[in-house]
C-alpha cells in the first residue's frame, strides 16, 4: 500500500501454509485467527528457546525452573497442542480411507490398520501424531521464512546485487511464472540464494544430537548418550574454505565462467542421517519464493534510510532472525 512493512508476517504466513497443505491437506486463509495464532506461537517459542534464561535453565533446571520464558514456552505448547488436537479431530471425522489429503490422513489410516492387526507398542499413537505435526509446523515455517527475510534484507542492503538478480530473471524467465527447473539457467540467482543461507547462518549450532554408542572421533573419545552440538558456523564461516567468509559474496558459488558451483563447506542443513528432514522442500520454497518476489518487486529501505544503514546484526534466538526492520516493495 505504498508504505514500508515488516516482512516477517507475510513470509511466515506463506511458508506456514506450505507445510499446512502437506500436513493437513489444505491451506488456511491468512485472516484465520487460529492460523495466525499457530504461526505466531511457533515463531515466539523458537525465539524463546534460544534466550539466555532458557539456555541457563537447560544447564541448571532445578535451580531456575521458575524462569518466565519457560512458563511462556509451556503455555505456548499447551495452546498449540490443543489447536492441533482439534484440527486432527476434524480430519478424523471426515477421513476417507484410500484417499489421503495429507500427512495426518496417512498417519490415521496407518494407525487404524495397526490397531486392527493387534500390533503392540506401535509408534502410530495420538501423542506421536500431535508432536510430529507440531514439530513439522514449527520447523517448516520459521527456518524458511527467516531465510527469506534475510534474502530480502540483503537485496535492499546491496542494490547492485539485486540489479544482477533481476537482470538475469528478466533475461531468462521474463514475465512468466518461475518454475523449479529454471534454477539451472539462473546461476547468479542460485548463487545469491546459497550465499544468503551461508551468511544468514540461521541455525548456528544445528540441533543437539546424542551419540548412540561410544565413539572415537578425530582422536576424541565421546561416550554413549553424550549430547553433541554440531557447530555449523565453524563450517559456514571457515576461513580456509571461503575466500571472504564474513562478507556477502555470491561469487563463492560461481566459477570463472559464471556457472554455479556447489561447495563442500555449504552445510546449512547439517549432514548425515540426522540432517534436516525438509531440505528438499526448503530448497524449492526458497528458490520459488525468492525469484517470484524479485521478479515482481524491487526491495528498498524505507524513505530516509540509506542502504548502508540497514543493520545485519542477528537477533538472539534459537534461530538467527534479522533485527526488527521494515522494507519497501516497489512494483517493477
């Protein structure tokens, strides 16, 4: 509407609806109060989990169980579980076997089959369904929306890079809708998206993992059931792997001929069997959202704010979001 706006809400709603369509088999209206509450609580909880008081609680749970942020997290979880139970109940009431609308339907059908077969100790329980859905909703919304927010902020911060992305999009795609298979013909745009993920470094400590057995790794003995944090920052900002690790430089992913190249040190989704479950989905979302937005809009700082004044300092949280800011989206 011709005014600066916070990119957080629309991007969160858009990405939340993608995961909703996969999990529930349908999308929400952006004005839906329950949908807005689910997305807002998921975002707040992820921020709170990375707060200093919660990190302190994790180290000394008996001493600081009273911390306010812990109570907020527990309240959010309770409310989200209640909403999720209600949504699952509605799907169960309208369930049609052999016609799965989404993950919940598939889970419910499998659960019924195992119950009919007398399977004991099944993993297909109501509790597992609820927490699978809530985990997917939170993880599938916050990370992608956060990365896109960084992408748009970086385009506003570095207009000469935005110029190159938009020139390539105009030359290769034109005005038609962007498709996933366009990626191979958009090397510079692809490099910008990858460099955004590297610099944004939104999950710097990855997720905690636990060793399933005693293991010796690079000369260090790690006992079974030890909690390990794979520090992704150490790879994404490794000075021996990147020419300019602390700068936003899309050339990190381009060869001398301007063709896209993947780098071994690019590990924003972690690695191994416990790497990000939604990696392939996230890659598609980031590409399609980013290119579609840059195809239609030019992102600039608010009036009176210089490009150089846009702050790239991350906010404290479990995932690293940009600090609160507003941008303008100008029709191209």
